[in-house]
């Protein structure tokens, strides 16, 4: 299940010892307590502090919760919802982690002031101060026997302490980067720590400290770690995904990825019986997963990206859609079935911002925040050659020349580079420079012009193969240019930027032809239809709009994305529009249906309310403002409304099988659902 209630990111979660309750701490300044039998909150939120709650811990008796709030630890009585003790004062900087000892007598706190402090849970007095770290202490954990304490720090070390405050042995230093997460196995034999920069976790066997630890090579920062109660699994939380590992070998368990969050996973914890795993995320939600058997069938299948979909592209023959995501993968989808053609194409070490397909439909190019571009074979899904390396900043944009011979890339390092596709080497021409970070690049359809847009509202057009500008840079002010598209005849260019308007310019004389106004938020992506009659835009307001390219009139508004619409593309025949968004879905829209006046479909309950939209609170709203149906947050991006013809995503919500419409009661016939017999309700 999904627990929704926090208004800002969830930083920490903790089970009670009996597994009945779950506590959560959030940046919204509250501690919430959930009944795991129902998923409901058992009391009003505990108002901890406006500054946010970074860590929570249940006392072993389940009656108290410790929370880290700024430079203070607060203790709550869950029976009364009030403070159980006076605040624990002593740290001089933010407390990052707090935990009760196994017997409940002590509370340990770790702080950015480089110190770990031990407190009496009965009197709130300070017991000892543990000194030794030289930078922020990010995590602290008691061994299950209660006689040992571990701390992980930004100084790249893990230290072990006695409860008297004495350091035990030399610091553990196997990871050469700041450590941000820590966990003991239930038998106390193993200790795991996760890092921020190296995407690694180490698992030490404390019985044989001289032996090198098992190393886990993760795919992102290891923000959180938790051992299963039987010690057979180690869960890690990273970007939008939880993964399960063998703590002895460091190998990922087959088919174990838990996919559903849309942002960083800050905390993971197993239920005491090991049947379920809870996770808290920057997406403001808490999710509960079934993991007891370890079989793939018990986990949410990876049918879709686990992160927002930044970019989509359609193959020249219209058969495939390629997508790039914040989960660091590239995927290829069959347009007719919506099924994945391959397993995810993996290799990038960070977000995939943009994908492109060559004109001969043989290659995919992907641009990433890891400063590289990769090429993939569209037929086999295999990587082609080594990554293209040359940029010194995130690569935000990539595009093929019309003949497929050249590849252009743009980066936050303010440069535009051209690559020879055949050799994978930079072209002979000089690197092109922009005054600011480059967000978008592309070739004109005739291959004559190379265009780039930057973070200060400028877009620049060079004659390809030279460093000669066709004219002075175009400008739309000081806002970031997010998307550029050429008209099919290469005479006009449409620009989407960090504002709610799309702008159409004449390439030759530099005059502004049209301003497409109607979106209520940032326009993230724009594209011309293949014949040049329409322009389509995708926006942060969750809509896709179709515009008349000649007069700028809005021809249609496409509702359905549950979150920001990030990217848009036309199929080559112009009959369909493909869009993607932060709701982790890809949608295919029927253009003819979108542009046609609504025609009621017999026996379709929604036809009388056409067009149906989704408001910010999750209500399906009819054409006259009727509230038709409320959807939970997790479902809002998965509802298929006309003219959307397909959703590629975790699942799809349908309203009514029209073949059964004559048999099922709906609308004014809803009373036919009722019977006096309880068995037939």
C-alpha cells in the first residue's frame, strides 16, 4: 500500500517492535504514526518543527518516538501525542540521525557538529559525548546486543564505540567518499554502510575485521540501508528504486528491484517479521512492499521507468518509441502493443536527459548527466562502441543530422560538440561555444543549420560545418530555452522556454511570428507536425496542446498526465502524438480524434461529460465542472481518457468494457446495483 499524508519529502521511517505501527518524519515538520493493519494514521500529526524532521526512532516498548529536529532531539508519547521528556539539548548543529538502544535505556544522536551524543531516555540527561569524527556524522546505529554503537560520517569513515564513549579499533575506511547510511544485521555480525558519491555500499563481517568487506556496486547514492530480520537480504534506497542484495557476496538478488517511487528513497526498513519493507521518499509518500518470498512475482514488475521520463523519440518508420529517464535507463517500446522491445539499456551512471534516433533507424543516442553520450543499436539493444567523452558538464541535449552521419550534443559546460557517428570521434570542426549552459541542440531538416538554446534565453543558429552564425542570436529574455523545433521546410523555428508561452520565429529575418499563449506553466517541449500544419507543446501544467501553426490558435488541449508533461513527439505519419512526463508514463494520442468535435458514444458513461479533465486534487471533472471520480495520487497518471489511445506505464485504468455496457448499470441506473440480499450486493 501507499501511505499519503505528508506534504513534503519523507526523510525517515521506523517500525515499532511489534510491527503494528510505523513512524515517519518529514520536511513538512511533522511526525506521523500509521497503523500498518489499516494504513490509517492513529492520531493527528505530531507538530515537531517547521524546519523538518530528519530522523525518527521507535522505543522498544512502542510507547515513545524520538525525532531529530534541527539541533535538538524531541521525545514523544504516542498515547498522548505530547512531549514525553524535555528536549535533548547539546548539539550545536543539525541532528542527522537518532536511535533508541535495544533496551530503550539510551538514545544516540549524530550531528553535523561532528559529535555523537548518548542520552538517558528516562531523564533526558547527557550520558557521554563521542569525539573522533572530523566532519558531519550522518548516521548512527546500535548493535542488536546493545553493547556497541556505530557511526558513519562525511569524513569517509565508520567508527565503532563502546557505550562508555570509547573508540573501538581503527576507523573503517573502505569507501573513499562521504558515508550517509548505516545498518547492523540482526545477529550483529555484519555492518553495512552506504556512500553518497561512489554509488557503493560496504558490508563488514565484524567477526573477521581484517578481511576486506563485501562491496555493493549500486546505481545511485545509497541514501538508506536495512537488513532483513533473517540477515539474508540487504535493502538499499536510491533514486526512485529500492534494490535487494546478498550481503555476503554484494550481488543484487535477481529481479529484486522495487519500483514505484518517483524520487529519492531516503529511508528503508523491514517489518520485524520480515514480510514487508517500508520506504520513505522525496516524492512525499511512504510505500509498503511484500518481500518475504524473494520471488520476482511478489515484487512490482519493472514494466515502466522507475523515474520521470525526460525525453521520447519516435523511429522514422513509426514502429518504436525510445525513452530516456531519470532512472538512468533508455528503453525501446513497440508502438502497436506498448510492450518493451528489450530489457532496459543500462550504462549511464546518472540521469538520461535526452534521446534521439538516426534517420536510418539503426542507432539511438542518449545524453546524460554523467557528462557522456552513448550510442545503442536499435535492432539489438546493444551498446555501440565506447561512450562519447569530451564534455565537462551534464549533457542535456543530443540530435542526429538528417543524413545520420553526424551527432550533435550540448552541455552545461556551455559547448556544442559535433561527433562523427562512424568513428565515434569529434568532428574536425571546432567546438562551438554559447555564452551560457546549453539545454537543447538540433539540426534543421535540410541539414544546413545547427541550432542551440541556452540558459539565458538565447538560441543560436550556425551554418553547419562552420562557426559562422546565420545571424545574431535570437533572444526570448533571460529565461532558459528548454526546447527548439524547426518547421519541415526549415524556415521557421518554435521555442519552448521557462515560461508559459511558445514562440515562433522566422529563421531568415529573425522576426517573431507568433506567441502561443494558453499554458499556465512552463513549456518544456515543442514540435512541428510532419507536414508543418500544427505545433504541439508539452507543459508543466500537465497538458499537451495542439496549435494551428499559421495563426497560433489553440486547436486542442490533451489532458491526462498525472504530473508535468516533459517531452512530446509526432509519429512520422502525423496521425499520433507521443508524450511523456514525470508521472513515469508515455502516452499516445490520436490527432484526428483530438481535433474532431466530441461525438457521444452510445453506452459510454463518460461521453456525456466530454471533455473530462483531472484537477490538481485528483478529481475527474466533467465539461460543466461535475466531480465524477476521485483518484489517489498513485493512480492519476494511469487513467486513459480520449483522445489518448495508449498508455505505456505501470498500469492503466479503464472505466467500462463497452461490450458489457448493455448489461452493466451506470448513470441513472445505479440503483440496479443494490439488492436486499447481502450476498448479492
